[in-house]
C-alpha cells in the first residue's frame, strides 16, 4: 500500500496502516521514487533496462521515519552541532523495530550469504544543480544480519551529519522533508573499480566517456585515497582516445573479518594500467546506455570482477561546463586499419608523393562511377608521419555505398577498432566532409558502378597482369643505367604510369574478388553453421599461385639445396656474409647449382622487404647477408618442415572438404552457387597477392632508378648523400636534376629528414583523434586477464610451443617448432612462417597478408589479438587454437 507522507513534528495519520518497509530492487517502480530515494530508483531503472546491477533490496524511507519517531525525534533539526550529534547518537542507540528486522532478515537471506554493501539513498539525495556525493554513509563488507542492521542505522544517522544538513539548507532552505532510504546489495569483489562520466566533467566535452579506475574496490577512488588511472574513450569511434596511468600505491579490498582494508600494491603493479583498452570500451558502452536511459550526462560508479562489469550507482553530472568549440581538424578521426602492414613506418616525402599519385587510380574510378564528386586523396593523410585513413571521409562515402552493413569488416580487414563499421560510428553530420552527391547520381550510381565492374572480372584481370609483367620484364632488361639524368626521370615516369594502369585495371577485379571471399564466409556460416569460419578458411587453404607464399617455398628450397652438399651447408652455417660463403664454396660440389638457385631467387623475389611501399627501404636483393641469414635459419628444421609436401596435403584435405560440402547441399542450385563462389574466392586470393607483388616490383624499379639519380646528384654536390633523394618529392626531381633553377634541395631535405627521424621514435595508436600529439596519445593497455587471449580464427589447428616474439622483420629468427608472435606482417615476414609451428598476430583480419600466407602454408594462426607482443614474452609456452581463435599462455 502507499505510505503516508510524514514530517517530524506532525501527526502520523497512517501510523497504524500496514506497509512493506523493505522492497526488492527488482520490484521498485518509478512511482516508488519518493519512497526509496533517487539512488535506489535509478538502480531499479537500470535493472529494468537489463543493465548489470548487483541484486539487492531497499529499506524504504518510512522505516527511517518510524525509527526517528521511536527515538523521539520530533520537529525540525535546526540545532547546533551538539544537537545534530545527539540526533545521530539517538538513531544509532535505538534498537531496530522487530517488524522491520524481520523484513530485513527475509531479504537478507536472499543474498545467499554474500557480503553486502549498504548505501544511503536519501529522498533529497541530489538536488537540481547540486550533488550530495560523499555526504551520506556507505558501509562495505557487511557479513551478517547484525552488521547489516548497524549499517542501516549508520546510513540513517548520516542524514544528520553537519555537512549534509548544511547542504540541504543551502539548496532548499530547510531540512524538514529529509528522509533516508537504505540500499543493501551483494557487494562486488572488484578486481578494478571506479567512476565513469559520460561527458568530461572538467572540459565539458560530450563526445567523451571519462573513466577513473584503480585496483580493488571503488572506495579508493571515491574517497581520494589513490590517484586513479584516467582513460578517455571516444563516443564517435569506440576506442580509447587518451590514457593517463597513475602510480596508485594501494588498493581497498574486503577484510577477512568483515569490512574493508587498505593493502599496499607492489611497485610494478602500482604503475601498471588497471583497465585495458577493450574493457574500457565495453564500460563506455554501458555508460552510454545509462545516459540514454536517464537523459542528461551521468556520473556512474562501477566495478569489474572476473571480467564482468557491475553498475553500482548513477546520477546526473552537476555543474557540467559548456561543451567546447572544436576546430574542423580537432573533429577528424584517423585510422590505419589495413594500412599498417603495407606502411608500418613513417613515409619519406618521396614515398608519400608516390602513394598520393597511386591513390586516384585505385579509388578515383570507384568514386566517380558511383556518382561522387569527391577527391579520393581526401580519404588518407599523414599522422605521425604514417599513412592513415580519414574515418570522417570514409564514413561520409560509406553512407551512400550499397551493401555497407552486410559484412563484418572488422573480421575481414582487421584492427582492434575495425569492427566499428559506418553504422556504429557516432560522427555528427557537421564533422563529415561534403561529398556532393546529387539525387540523380545517387540513384544511377549503383547501376553505373555495376556496369563498370562487371567486365573487369578476375579472368580479365589475370590477362592484364600478364601484360604488365611483360612490360616490366622489358623495362628491367633495358640498359637504363647508361641514360642521362633526364632519361632516368623519363624511366621513373614510365614506371609510375604503368603502376597507375596496373592499379586502375587490377583494383576492380581485386575488390570484386574480395567480395566473393566475404560471400563464401557468409555462405558457409548460413549453410554449414560455420560460425567460427573454420570451413571457409580451410576451403581457401593451399590454393597455390600466391607470389609471396612461393617466395617462402623458394627460400626453403635454397636451404634444401645447400643441405644436399655438406661443404655448401657448412659454409652457410659458419660464414657471416654471402661474399665469404661464395668465396669459400668456389669449385666445391653443388656450389654452381646453389648459386644459380640463389640468383634465380633474388631475380624473382628480391623486390620484397619490410614496408614495401617505402622507397628508402633496401630490398632483399640489396641485402644478400640478410637473405643468407634466412637460409641459415631454415637448415636446422629441414627434417621437420617441408612446405611442398604440406601443400600437397592441404590440397587433398581441401578437395575432401569441398566434396563433403557439396554432398551436404542437396539442392543443385545451391551446389552451383557454392562452386561458383568458392572458385572465385580461391582465385581472388591468388590474384590479390600476385597484383601486390607485381606492384611492389614496379616500386622497387623506381627505387633503384632514384638511387642512380641520387648517386649522380651527390657526386656533383647537389645532394650531401645518395639517400637524400628520398627526402624530395616526385615533382621536385626535375628542378634539382636540371640545376640552375634556384631550387635549393638541401634547404628542403634537412627539416624533412629531421621530422622523419622524430617520427621514427614514435608509435601512434591505431586510431587518432584530431591533431596527433605524442604526449597525450593513448598507449594501448595490455592485459592478459585469465591468460586466454582472443582474436580472429584464421587457420585451424591446435599447437603448443614456445613463443618467439619478433617486432620487426629482420630482428632474429624463428626456430623450428616455435610460435611466431608478431605485431603485424607483410611480405617481408613470409620467411618467418616456414619454421613456425603456429602464428599469432596483433593486428590484421582474415584478408591480411599474414592470414593469407598462414592459410596457404596450413599453419594454425590467430590474428587481431591486440597488444599480444606486450602480453607474451619470448620463451613462454603458449597454446594456439587456430580454429577457435584463442591463444592461451601456459607458462
């Protein structure tokens, strides 16, 4: 029944009317707010909305009023400090009425013996524009019913604390209506806890969720006992935007005999981030849900235990400053998803000018045929010297692209934040560029795009690749070093024009082919229940024809050829340089065949390196000692590794699986569709890698031509050194070559080189907001949690072995049977795959280079595992499950 409104000093007209003094939180309704107070009403609202709130019950305000009358507390409490102290003492000394005790006991048993948190929920908890946070009592670690009753009285008494009374007088002018409800909840044994604000309480930004966190219970944060970690999560793109990790010093934990206690933290744990990025993003999502429920920006208390969040309190943020005005640059979002493997390092000016030239033939026709009047170069930019996608521009284009929400782009392209597709971005229209898509092109665009794409099939694309390969071979056989410097510039222009043609003709079939792979994944999920992608991945494993995979096989064959001749093998194992090996094996059995294979390998695959679009990076053919070290690392594992035999085995397994899938499809139309999609998906992977390899050969041709020009310019004093040529742009080559034009190359080169070297020492995050500032950028927080790391399942199989963590291609080698752990991979990493028993990659998706090569070799692989190179150390034993997408740290 409804309670009667009671003011101390007034007659209680319903004193004898029976009432439930205690109510379960799940039964609290909006109309009960005066009865249970704002805090309990908000918790009940969150429970009704399905948010994770710990179970509990509320002792209504009427129970307090009855207790106050029993203590003889009539009339307003407007007295002195002594009077308030006497009121508190009377409340604490008086016994709890038997009826109330029985009701509390009945609900207490419902907590199943869990320690409880007892919190105040005043009926005037937070008044408009003001917050009563910290003025009323909270008691943690309540172990039994007697302690619960004492804690309830402590909450009642806190209503008459001097600060609380003064607050109510300032806010409302009197204290007569004040009453106290009390919440009793199962206490969360938090590993980490704190507060989350759905707007920046200091700066006013509404596009942030600001999280403060510390180890242990949230009392340490709320009471100011520690300086918490501060994590800022963007609400525009669900990733951590900024992070400050504090030295926390202590944590508050449950005490053995009830209550809580402070415990010092070990030095290494004290300065460690307590909330990893993935958890912070999850919490920010919950906080946004709370704000959506209540309306205004919220101040939320939370706890994390055993990987699960619990929300403990929510109230409006008071005194929130106005939202600041942000410039256009500050509102831009940048991401290097699916770009880092191609350009992991800062780009030199020459490489960036080349990328800028290449971008239009790749994306310009796609946009123009779709009806966009939009320069594709606006889709990318430099952040920290590295190439990044502009998320705002990409989102603006994606809004009008057909089928934009039909695929898991995160799984395909990879990156911790990549699963947030255009539909999940919260970018306001004012932050997006004007792409000027009138209504008629918007209607006709899909049809025009389809008509343009249809003739550009994989078959026609393969014919074009053959023609481009012939043009490259003709250019490579020309006596180009005999040309003049202007003639060398013509050679660069010819190569650049051919690459443009290659990209213009090869990119459309590559995109449609990738669509076929995505269609295969969806088809296997729908028709075969392949939720983890295991069937789809096995159907495209070991298809052959992948240029980068063939490079690894040829390298293994070099090692096998050396192994057949003891003197050649001995020289390779003992000598440090290729020059010394060649001199030592001269005239020895097998030397001629080995050297012929060596020359053939470098001719066919010597254009590869780490970061292949960067022109200043030396190629394998320029680093024979490095290639020799790769061959040397493969020799000990020859008896355990045979990629040729493995390829035959994968082909048999793929054929058996394909036949099984066809048998399961009784509908002949489905079988025809399955055959067509599978065939094109397999062809697409080979086409993609062959196209990339051919483009990289052209880039290497440009590099070698630039080096020739740089050497000549250095000889005549126009440059200080040969490599300075890479700190000019393509359009600056002719002025410096012609000389006498007033072009001061040194004045351009010196500051560019200094900036390039500055960015080499910086590692920007995958997503950057506004202008990149390395001093405020968030470093991703790594956390192994329960020792099981999750990512995308790429290639099935379970392997246990010792980890070999390699951060840069060229640093160390993978020994036979080890698990390769890498931040990302590009073709320069392929040789490391040959000895690896399994592969774990931090960033990447199902179509990243590492995923494609791992499937081709049949090596169990998990990708997109985040900060895995920080969580796993070389020598640790790990178990990789490439079918489930998990990596378990065993020891």
